[in-house]
């Protein structure tokens, strides 16, 4: 006989919140960088400064993505 004090959880059930956190981080990174690229391209097309504002948009998107991921990771530490 086994001594069970509660229901067992399968590995997929217990790791689901972690997977959701990583999915959220990935979506956050993609959205931040994508928005920076889109805004940079939009500004470049209107101001005829290609590729200067695209580079600025990518850098700002990456900075926002890093800040967002760090904030999400701090919740788990």
C-alpha cells in the first residue's frame, strides 16, 4: 500500500503555470520589438529618414522588452 496524503499531480499539470509565464514573456518580447519596428518604419516613411528611426525603434523595443521580462521574472524570485 502507498501512503498518499493528497491527489498526485502529473508533471504537465504542475509545470503549466511556468509554461504560461514563459509564453507571456515571449508574447511580451514579440509585441515590444514588433511595435518598435512598426513605429520606426512608420516614422521613417513619413519623415524620409530611413533607416535612422527604424534603428531607434528597434533599440527602444528591445529596451522595453528587457524591462518587461525583468519585471515578470522578479515576480518569481
